[in-house]
């Protein structure tokens, strides 16, 4: 009987955690869907303007895996040429550990003109093209050639502009995008926030057009709210394809790809301990 009680408590805690995250994400996204007033909508997570909230160099100066986790919940801000600011909360990231990571652009310590930003100081923006037409945004961390990919954001401010920017790349007559679809992918968020290739090698801690913020009104994440999973689209990289180096906010509607298996009770701890070496975590 005691064992059953412990199991029930665990399941109940997991259910409560999932419900909390789902409620948070759905409330903030659903409030703006289909409403003209969404121009001025800000998530319940977001409480004030950027004064004093910008993340400095010390935040980025940490190991890659630590930075990837720490970025969850932070706010990416893009100031447009007309002064309007677009905001999105980071809900999904991937860590690329540098030379030892076979899936990384810097695998084997290879340094090129393209990936130079990965070898620059922590907090340097690395923007690279995929398929010749799309872009992805990364942030360098501690570790030679290590960086974190921003995979998905929760739109907070500037939905109308984001929708216009995303629509410019879509076929004429396509349905209007839902708020949760605006930034639910690495290239989508670059389109929605108008992140150009020219941002490559810029310092995210000291830039006037793009930066990261904390939010003093942010609800602290509870244990189990951040899911650890495998990275997306790297199946050809052997054992590194199975490394749990993707992190996302459990149950959030803006996450690009959910991993139901990783979200099962007991999976997080066992997967992390068996497939990431201490060396990888500390670099």
C-alpha cells in the first residue's frame, strides 16, 4: 500500500505540473487569437518594459547545456527600424557542444568563415542559412565552438508584425497563422522577428537591435516543467543523435516537436544520466 501511495502522489504531481504549464501557455496564447486588440497583447508572464532587464555578458558565460536550460523563459527582443519592439519568450532550445559533438557545425574543432561566431565570446549571435533560403539563430556559450540553437518562442508582443513577416514567405491565399504557429520553429522565429544574416557575430549582450531580457513577473519554473529530449533533424550523426540535448517547456503549445516518451514519469533523470557525460555538461 505505501508503494501505491507514493506512485499516486508522483502521478498527481506530474498531472499538476502539466496542468500548470498548459494553463500558462494556453492562456497567454489564446488571449490574442482572433482579436484585433492583440497588437497590444502581452503574455501574463511579461510584466514590464525592458528598462534594467537586459541580460548581460555574465548570463551567457556558462557551459552550453546550462545556458540552453537557462534560456528557457527568457524574452528575446527585436527592435525594428521604426522603433517598434517584437518580443517572444524562449520555450525550446538545443545545445551543440563544440568539437566532440558530431552534430555541431564545429565538430572536430573545425573553424570556418561560416561558423566563426561559435568560437567567439559567449553571447555572440550565430546566424546561418538552411536550404539556401531560411535562417537559424544561435547563441555562443562557454566551450570551444559551443552554441545554443533557439528552436521556438511564445509570441508576446508585436503579433501583427510577426504575422506579416511570416506571411511574406507563404503562398498567396494561405490561411492566417495562429499565434502558436508564428515562432514554433528555428526558421519561423527568425522570420517572425526579422532576424537577418547580418546579425551573425553580433554581441547579444550589447546590441541595440536585438537582445535578451529577464522578466521580474515571470513565474519560477517548477521541477519537471522543462523536458529533456533528443535534438531534431540530426538522425545521421550516430550516437550524437540520441543525446538528450534539447530542452523545452512541458506542454507548451508553441514548442515545435513534443516528445511524449521523454515526458513519461522517470524518463528525464535516467535519460540525462546515461547519455550525457560529465565532460559534456561541464564544457
